[in-house]
C-alpha cells in the first residue's frame, strides 16, 4: 500500500464509520479498485481502533457516568443489543467475508440502507427516553446493527433508524446507537488481531498515521451525525446511497 492510499482509506473510515453510509462498503470499494490484498486486514484493524478511540473519547463522560452511577439496566440493554451481531458474526463469518469482494452485493446493500434511511422521513417524533426503553426494543436495534456486519449496510444508519422506529427520542437514539457500537467494534477488532501479520507491523509509522487520521475524522463525523439526527435529516443520505448503489450495479 502507498501513503496516499492509507491516508484516503483512513479519512474514509473515519467519516463513514459514523455517517449513515457504511464504512465497510466504502472501504471494500476502494480496496477492490486498488486491488489491495496484502496488509488489508492489518490496516482495517488499525483504522477501526482509531474510530473506536473516537467513540470512547467522544462519549467519555457518558461512559464514566454509567459506571459511576452503576446503571446496570443500561449496561444490560447494551449487552442485549450487542448479542445479535456476535451471533450472526460467528454463524455467517465466511459469507460476510466473501461479500466484501462482491461489488454487486455492496450495491444492493447500499440500496437497502438507502431505503431504511428514507423511511425515517415518515417516523413521528417520539419522546420516549432511554431509561424507559424495553429490552425487546434494544434487541430490535441490535438486529439492525447485526445486519451491518455485511458491507454496504450502515451500522449507524440502521441503529439510528431503528432507534427512531422503536420510539426513542432522537437524542437517546443517537446515544444508544454509539454506546452499542463500542462492544461490537471492540469485538470485531480483537477478532481480527489474530490474522495480523507481524511483518506488516514493520510499517508502524504509516499505520500510526492511519490510526490518528481515522481517530480525528471520526470525532468530526460524530459531531456531524449528532446534528443530522437532531435535525431529522437522515433521509438525505438515502439519495447519495441510491446513486452509489445503482452505479455499482450498472458498472
């Protein structure tokens, strides 16, 4: 991999991890176009560590408060919402990995995400706070997150949308969406570490640069998404994803 490729991939990862447009789908497109094979797993792992760091830093006060107040109910809901991704990731690991090499599949997945985002336009505003959310609602949001293991299906897009669909307040849908991202991203990153080649770690300066870029752009992306959901503009991203999905299917 070349320096410019690492920089571009890091920027794409940082922004698209939290914007509702699928980071995995965009990274898969670039890696297929550039025919990146060697070091792809290593770089993907490092970039995800960067965005994981962005979430932890951005929600640090929230996370500290949860454990300080011993909010076991919220921790339980986060665990419930994380289970579907763990189960589906384990059962369909091979199919998920093969999907990354299929631009047609990614195109269809983009269109699916676009449809979900478009439907949020018709959701009536709800005032249900996170503290009143039922475990079954958390499970529904978790199912959306599990589908996003496949490239082209946006994790943030489906969890933010699912939060609105089950009746959460916009602010709480945002909070819960990114709280449940922490165990999933952490778990996926730890799972990939076993495939990291020691030889690729010789390029640690480039990998460190990628991590810092994905961390920084991830923070910016988190702030953008917060405004997007508060202003009820998730549906706007469906236009971009529809165009991109159709292009992948046609070309």
